[in-house]
């Protein structure tokens, strides 16, 4: 396993500034959260590519800002919207290719927007089929306010799609939905391709690593038992740490934990 940090941790700092800070402070693995359409293009893209090259940052994943419109564009009966959204996602996939990123994080549908499971799975496959030509893997996230927040739904998705279903396990979102992340690992197994991590305890569900009371040792060991050798991305909110240096230090602490416990 390899520790990383999402630029989303520093929101609302502008993307290129957040990315540069992480790079300058020793973060070698990162997820890019694109906050606005203009960030997919120059001058922002070129600036970030220069930073990536200068500091040797491995960009492993991209999270789009499109979660607010995904239910309407992807999970209704109006096919033209789906086609338009797939064309729009190509902008992200091309962007990912520029950075060498593999995983595209999808929030998906919201519970308020009715969509039967079969249609959902069909639309997910369409997104993945579009991503295939770019070498990108679409990972469904377990966001508590979304359809994917239900473990039962994710298990159905795994059974229906088999190896074609890929997931990003977000630890804080699991807790918010009343799911134990350890049980989610056991249920979803090798279909988990990416992890968003934060600690959990009496002080909240989006804490720095080592600042909660959750059984992280068992969680990481369960991941290892599935053969997981991917990235564990710190995804905190800006009120989850005092300053940016503290964020970089927590990244180092998480990576050290993986080394010390033979998890890399």
C-alpha cells in the first residue's frame, strides 16, 4: 500500500496552489480534485504538469466536480444526456492521461433520483466502456448521501457486474452511512481498487490518521488479505488539521505505518 493526499484536503485553495504545496512538502502520491472546468486546460494544467515533473509526484486518481449533475445526466431515462455526459467525461480522461492517472472517482446517483439497479449498472458500464479507450478505471464511491452509500447496493453491483465493478472505499463515508469499513472490505474484496482514508473517533469521522479510535490495524490487514496493493489517499476537510504542514506530516506518518507494518 502507498499513502497519498488529495488536493481536496486544501479546498478552497486553488487547485494548482494546493498541488504545488503538497509537492513541495514531500507528498509523492496524490489525487487531483478538479474543482472547475477551466482547470482541465492551460495555464493550470501545464503548471501542474511542470510541478509533477519537478517533484516526481505520482498522480494516481482524479475526482471530478460533476457529482452535482451526475444524477440528472447519467441516471434518468433521457439518453441524450447520457451521451453528452460521456463526451464531457472524455475531457477528464484525456486530462488523466496527461498525468498518468488511473482511477476516475464517480459519486453516481443520489437516492432522491429514482433509478432501478439494472439501469444504474448499465450506465456505469457505459462510462467504463468510454474510459477503456483511455486506459482509465471508473471507481464507484460509497458516498453516504448517494445510491452507492448502501453496502447492499454495492454488493448487488459486484454480483451483477463481476470483475467489471470497481470501487473506491471512502472510510468516513462508510461511517456516515452506518457501515463498518472492515465489513465493507470483506464484502467487496478485490473489487476495491482505491481508498479514501480518514480516522474516526469521538472527535469526528474525518480525522487525521492516528487521531481516532477506529481499529485501523484490522482495517489495513483486511485490505492486505484481499491482495490490495493500491493507494490509501488522505481525504480530510480543511477543519481536520491546523495547517498545511500538519497535513504533510500526517501523510508521512501514514506512509511510515505502512512501512513499519509490512504493508507496502
